[in-house]
């Protein structure tokens, strides 16, 4: 039997990252040195005081029992304190907050909780894959809103509202929810509260839920820190926000995140999680509590590290002849494919980079059709490796640009 017989599996397209991943694995198996800028997987160790708290907690046999699927009370209180400290937003840790096994799990399970077959969800494109596919797996239909095409600048709110109003006007049934993700993965776009205000007003008027993914809230470099949509008081009437410990504290493998906001949505998520899991391992939750309540110098250190890597990458790519907008937040650069290679599309260009420059990147098509003119580069290697990557890319461009131009011209190469 084939997995294509299964209804939900059939709704998923081929995993476009798989080809690049398979090529990367073959190259490494052959002894090649591949510089991997493809996956947003933090390479730094979790801060020692957080690890020490985990070890301390795991030595207590009482923590080895089932945990609480909503999250232990101390962690929910610590998260509420973080929202007050960072955003000046008051959160009820009992009714407006739930601990998730990573923000990805939270969004996917909320989709399962609130979606009926045939519901319409509005999702930016390009976007992180779980944003559309969490709902597609739940039986929804997705309507895409093209974003992030303007040379690294933030999405214009007037243009976004025109798209949003048109989508609602021409959707039957009326859309159930809108997904937002700023700072954005993959485009690294950032927005301010002035972006959120008209969206909140519109969604309240039309009874549309907002799911805000704020996983990169603390990975910012320039300008004001990214805001929370919940800073708009009326937002909690329709919005829930997902945050994560993964990037802020280099805790990606620990799988701890949060959903915060609208009580009805939090209750729905808590209900479905009560059937599906017993929550994260208690010592992990205890350590996450220590992370939120403890010294925060480690967060600034992470921010400084990613800023240094960003600067080295953007300067190195510019030296190679590749103009890439400098991201003001997130751990990614969203790079337009250079003109001589633009006709290849993002998947073939990514494969060529891997083959010739020994650099792995994420093809933009993996984030939606409107991402195909870009590739995503993650800041997950140290500055020495990033410099090597940009040198490799420079040499690749030097030796391949003429050939790429010739292959674009139907009469070339004759």
C-alpha cells in the first residue's frame, strides 16, 4: 500500500526541501565540506543556568510522572510576567496562556481544534509551511495573500488591507482566520503596531480570528523591538499569539512554546491538547521557567551573535556581487536570486549552489509559490564559516555567471 491512499497525506505537496536535503546528505557522505545555511536550527548551546536547572529538576523522581498538558502553573506565570515586562500586556496565566510543545505544535493543534472541513484560512505567501499546512491537514482551504516582494521593505499596510478586504469579499464561506508572522520566516520582514491596528479592527468587524506567530520576538537588530499584536487592547477579542523558547534561549530541541490571548481560542487549544498529550516533560518546563525568570544577558548575547553573522553575510554576499537586503530581525536573510540565475527558479538554483559552491540554502518555493524568486539563508554557522560560504559563492558566480546567461538565451551556447 502507498501513503497516497491516505486522505490527509494526499493534501500535502511533495516536500521541496527533500531534494536539497538528499543532495546535501550524499555530498557529506562523499566527504565534501558543506556549509549548511538551509535550516533555521540554532547552533549555540542552551545557556548553562538553564541546563543546570533541568539537571536539578530531573533528579527529583516526582518530576518523572505525567505533566500537565496546559503547562505547569509556574511556567505560565513566568510567561505572563514576560508579556508584562516586554510588551506591557497583562495576561491571565489561567485563562489566556497555555504551554505548547513548540509554537509549531500549538498552531497545528489549534487548527485542528477550530477548523471544520471547507473553512477558509487567509495565509501570507511566502510563509512558514505550518501556517498553511496546519490548516490544510485540518481540512481547510487556504487563500494566499502575496507579501514580502518589495526589496526587503516591510509590507505596506494599505496594500495589505486591500488584499485582505478583497479576499474576504470574494470568499465563500467567510474566512475563519488570518495568519500573521512578523518578524517573518522566511522574508525577515518586520512591522509595527500601526500595521496591526487596522487588521485588528477589520477582523473584529468581520468576526475573523487572528493567529500571530511571534517566534522571533527577541531576535532583532535594528530599530524598535518587534511588538506583540496583543499590545492593541481590542486584539484579544479575536487574536491568539504564538511564541517560542527555541531561538531566544537556543532551546530548539527542548520544544517549548506558548499560545497567549483570546480565551475562547486558548480554551479550544487546551481541550484538544488534553486528548493528545500530557505536556512537555516537567523538568524541561521547570528549566524554561528558570530561563524566563532568570538573568537575561544570554538573550542579548544571542542577539549580538546573530547581528554579527548578519553583517558578515550581507557584506560578503555584496562583495560576491549578490545584493541581499539586510534583515533587521529574525535569523534569516531573504535573498533574491541573482539575475543571471533567476530563470532557474529557487529549487534549481539551490541545487546549483550546493553542487558548485558547497553551500546549502532553502529554496524559496518551499515557502509558497510567491517565494520562488528567492532563497532563504539562515545565520546558523559561525562567522568564519559564513565568510567561507561567501567566498565559495563569489567563486561560483565568477565561473558560472556566463554559462547561466548563455543557458537563458535560447540561441546561446551554439
